[in-house]
């Protein structure tokens, strides 16, 4: 090494530098020598460094200089202290989350809410009031009376006062959707859906042997005339709709059309599954379709999109008691029950107002992030101002797959339209999720990079995105 100390000391480490007077502060010379030795491999991770007093004596400097040098090396993440055992060369840090993940549709950190404290307080109340043994044993599917009452309370903004007997507690919306498909359709049945829809529907239909047929949609959602024609042609087992801030297009079906779709379900005697995770996040959302034809609509509302995915709780409203029993039988075939602890926490939060406070914080943060997206994606933003995601139509020189690959090369994960295509539908767009990045600054940086990509053409990236 070019900066070896000339002190003759059998115990002196080989990386000791010359401390020349014209090379800046001595503590920085020592730190620089440490950094060079680590880079060259003459100091290896886990190797113990000399005690500071010994090193000071070997270099002929005071103890403070060596202390400052070690502190600087720690700041550069070169060293780590292990208490009385001394100071060691640190292992190289591995970046565990190098990608800005804008592909996962989760609620953002709630504005003005201390989530950690809310969680601790909620769990404390649950453990004080519940029989702890009951939190760790089997329960009948569908939830306890208290949990169903909590579900009815959660659904009150959508429906007003609701009979808790109509409300079932499930381990998440995906489980609820799969159980409804099993309970209300036969193998081989057709499920009607919009051309671009929640990919979990396709997964559930494929696994249960059902077939999805796409029905034309416009800027207000599924077209009623096309739905009626499809019902007559295919005799479907179900119609799937996600009518509020639809995933992925962010379209909200207006009230007039909801009434038309409900009337078609009644005339054609077909069940609608209304998957409505974002209703409480929307500004002045229309009444659910289930409000206009309750006997023909099974309604799903999950806490994962309004509060936190970790709860894994969804409430399902089914009007007919026989269909509720069929639903529970189907649910028991693969998911006996919602986890008692999280169901109890959800019930506690709904009862004491914490859920409403948390949801308000999520809604406020989501709207702030929507405004950020509108600013960063100026001229291309097609969001609604509410909700957790943006559906971004791409310029003609990009296709969705190419753009997603280019974004990945920039360290950003987005979801191309192909992931949401039903029945072979094709749209040139991507979904950008705004909640999965905790820090606003990192989200803003990611949106700025996406905006820059949109202004470039695929050929500027070479073969990597072709």
C-alpha cells in the first residue's frame, strides 16, 4: 500500500498511513487509509482493529485524533463497535429494497396518526378485555356477534342501519371472492367482468374452473346494454364489478349507471359480486349497487385498502340466508376463519373510533399523494384525485411491457396493463400505486423519474426494453 507508516513495530497494522502535514487533518488521513484498506482487502469484515490508545501511540498522535478517525469511519459505515470487545471492520451493507415499488396497492402511512401507538393501544385493549385463550383457538366461520355488529357499523356509511346477521367476517377480500365464486356458480360457469379488472378475479376463476368473459366498458364503467346482451348470450353465473375507484382504471361508476346495472341483474336473474374496497376513500361516492338490488348483489368491503393489509379482514354482506350458508360452507373448504386476534383488533378499532381516525388519515395522505402525482405527471395524469393508484395511458411510442421494463431498469416497479387484462383485452397503460412507499420524498423522486421516462422513446434504451 502506498501510504504505509514507516514505524517499525511488530504489532503495527500494515495499513497505517504516513501522516504528512500537507494531506489535510490527520483524523481524515487515518479514516481515508481505513477506507482504502477495506476496499483493497487488506482489512476484511470482522477483523478487529487496534485499541485507540495503542493506535495513537503507533502513529504518534493524541487519542482524540484516533477517536475522531474511528467516528468518521463509523459514519462511512466502515466500522462497528462491539462494546468491551472492541472495534471491528463492518460487513458491507446490502441494500434490501433497491427498487421503488409502485406496483403494490396498499394504503399510505396515515397523515397525523401515530400508527404504532394505535396498534399498541388497540392490542392492549383486546388483551385486557378478551379471554386470551379464545384468541388462540378455532372459531366458527363468519365471525362472532360482536364482530358482525362491528361489520355492520363499518358498512353503515354505505347502507345506513344494517342487520348484523347479513354481515360475515372473512380473512380478506380475496378469500371472500373465491368463496363467492364457489358458492354461487358451478364449474365451467361464465363470470362477466370489465375488460380490465382486478387480477385476483382471474386467479380465483382459473383455480376454480370458471371462465371470464369481458364486457365492454367506457369512461363510466361497464356498459349496461352490453351487459344485458352478454347475460342473454352466456347465461353467466356471476357479474364482477369494482365500481368505486376501480382497480386499475380508477373509474367510479356514477349512480345512474349503478341503478341500470342493478336493474339488469334483477331482470336477468344474475348475481353481482360488488368488490368495493375503495368506497370509503372516495369523495362523495355514489351508493353501492347493492343498495339498489340487495337480493342480487353480494357486497365485499375490505379493511386492507382503508386501514392496513395486516388485518386481513373483510366484511361481506349477503342478503339471503341460504346464500350465506352456502358461502360459509365454501369458505370453510379453504379458510376456516379469520384470525381471531386480528378480527378482535378490527372490532376494537371500529368500536372505539380508531378505525375511523386511521381511515381519515389514510384518505388525507392518499389525496396529498394524488396531488403530487398530478404535478409530477403533468399532462399525462389521469387519476381521480382520490384512492391509492393512478392509471396512466402511455404515449404511442411506448407499449406497457416495454415501459415497465424501462422503469425496472431505473429501479422502479410498476404494473403493465397486461396484468389486469380479462379475456384477452389489451390496453396500453400502466398502474402506478402511490401508497407503498413510506417516504413522500422517495415517492416524489420515483414519479419524477417516471415522468422523465415518458418523455423518452424506447430506442434510447437500446435492446434492454425491446
